[in-house]
C-alpha cells in the first residue's frame, strides 16, 4: 500500500542518533512489511525550537520511505499565537499540495494538530480513502486550562471553529487510536459514540535500550559510577517542569551517594540551571542524542516524571525509563498512576509535594531488596506491554486490517 502518515511534532529520523518516536517507529514497521510511506511533517523542530529545513522539503529516508516537511513560521513557546499560526499555515499548505500528490491507500493522521488532521479527513473523504485518527492530546480543550474558569466559556466561543474542526475530524474518521485509554475515551465523547472493535489503544512504547560504551564525558562517568543516580530526560517546560528535583537535591545534598542528572532542553532550562549553581549533586547535561540517553540510563537508578499540574498523561520518557529497568516516580494522574500502582513499578507522588518525592527516593535508596523487586517488575512490564517492536508490529497489522475492511465495505456498497 501507499500510506500517508501525518504528524508535525516529532523528531525526524534524519540520522542514526535521532530519537525515534511514534511515527518514525510505525513508519519503520510499515516499510519492513513492504509498504510505501510518505510522512507529512513540519520543517520546524518542535523540541529544539529551530529549523530542520529552511523551506518546504521532500527527503528520501529509504527506497520506500519519504518525508515531506512543510514550513510554517516557527514558534518559541508551545502555547502561543505563533504556534497556532504555524500549524494553520502547514494545514493550508497540505490542503493545496495533497491533491497533486499520488493518492494514498490509507491515511493515519495525528491530532494535534487538529487543523492539519481536519484537512486530512476532508481530503480522505473526497477521495474515498480510509483515515485513522491517532489522538495524542486533548487539543483544543487543553487551551482552556490556561485561562481562569470565568473566562473559559468566552475563550471556547472564540475558538468555536477549532472545536468544530476537532469534532468533525473525529466523527468522520473511519477508526480512532490513541496512546492511552483515557485519551481514546475523550475522542469517543467527541465522536458521540461507543467504542468499536476498530478503535484501539497502542501505547507509545520505545525500543529496548542497548548497551552503549564510551559516549559520555569520562569525567562525568567517574562522577556517576557507584552513585545512586536519579535521572530526568525530557523537555524543560511549564508542563514538564523538573524544578522540583532541584528542591529535592537541596534536601539531599548531605548524602554524597545520591546524584541528580537532568538531560534535555526547553524554555525553562536556563532558569533551572541557574538554580543549580551552588549544588554539587546536580548535573545539567542539555540536549542529548539517543546514544547519550542510553548511556545515562545505564548509570541511573530511578527515572523521574514530574509535573506541577493535576493532569493525566503518559509521557514518552516512561517507556524509556522502563526499558532500562528503572523504577519510576511520577506525579501524573490517570492511567499512568494506575499502572504504577497495579504492577508495582515505582511510586506516585502528588504534584509539587517535595516531601513526598524525597520520601519516595529515600524509600528506594534505603531498601535494596525493595529496589531490586521494583526494578525487576519494571523490566517485565516493559517486555510485556511497552516494547516498541511489539506495539508497532501490531499497529502496522491494524492499519492493514482497517484498509482491507474499508475496501470490502466499499466494494459491497458499489
């Protein structure tokens, strides 16, 4: 088949050190199965807030796999007017360009961005092509959280067209998938229907972490060896805010065995780094490639998943930590919290509760047998539920099933 994947917020797999996320992992599986893949992407790197390409660019990853990157205006903040305009421009370009491209047999479109997925559904319906919507976040609902409750009705009225787009997109999709159950339920509420057999949850997952040698600075390796290393590998943003780890580090700085390592980049990176000036038990590493992440995790004991908000989410880093057998300590609600408690793979702490987070860390540090048990659970659950090779093999099979089902139904209707 010719398959279009539509996703504009992920790292593009342009070299071996690129960290492959959901769309890249799915694309690899589809190509392995003999399909042709065109990934509609953005020319802007959402994580580094920098341009990957200076203009609309089509690049060949392999014989049957191309990426078509469309240029918007870029943006500095995740929640901003610039990002809104950037996504709208890309959706408009897709609308203009798609009719002149070879038609796909099936489309898998991610939302966000909902304006781009809306155009994908319109194109699919016009050309009688099955379309799957992969729900990644609650856009535009999430925008309301940034306004006082008294203003939310007014803001929703201003965004009337955006709410109309997401509703129409989800209602007209031939199937819905998501990365967690609560997000799928959110989509079904917009679709105003019950779950069908064709609606599925495919966790984000990740590849197994391989042993990587001689990647990190030797001086850093010496400082980490033999220590109880607590790692945070993610973006530095308001939503994913690791500042609480600095407060924990201050509380625990008299314990020379406990070290905090923070890797990644984002709007809050400079501010948080400034807070570590007088701390010898915190290492700020900046942006890390895949090999560097793997190497850090090999030296780590715990993976931290902080957020200052009461919110449900299932971040990528959960799977990265578990792939290395790391117990996880998380502040997220919902399905992640339930899985942590059900399978005993770590601990939950309430957002912004420094005392609770310190207690979770010390519980694992002071109890080697408990740590060993939880680490073993983490490895087992990763193998059973979150191994990307299994997840995306099933996802690729599912896309084939949806296509066959659609074609059979279409032929009967003719």
